[in-house]
C-alpha cells in the first residue's frame, strides 16, 4: 500500500473503539517473523501468506464466521494452503 503499511492500518483500526470487534485479516507476502509478531501484538485475526487461492480465503472467512476459527493468543494465525 502506498501510504500506510498493513501494520499501520491495523493499528488505526484497533485504535477506534467502534471497530474493536471488526475482524482483520492480513494478506501479505511478508513472512518476516518480526512483522508476524508485530501483527499478533496488534491483534490481527489472521495473517495469511501469499500465494493464496480464493478457496483458502473463503475457508478462513467461513471458519471465522462459524466460530471454528482458531487463533494463537486470540489474534494470530498463520495460514498456508497445503498442496
């Protein structure tokens, strides 16, 4: 994103009381462990590494909506599609 990083957007969303319960999924090519940890500290709901398919994204959204979505520390899941 040209003006803000995903972490900056996450912080801006989480800083707004009315958006506290808004699910936040990050779709990124950044697998750096420091960035993953920072996303977890920012309470991201899913940190999804590229490349992904629509099936993977749809599956994550369905799991989240059904309540079967598992996160680490409430907020961090690194998902990769198995081939």
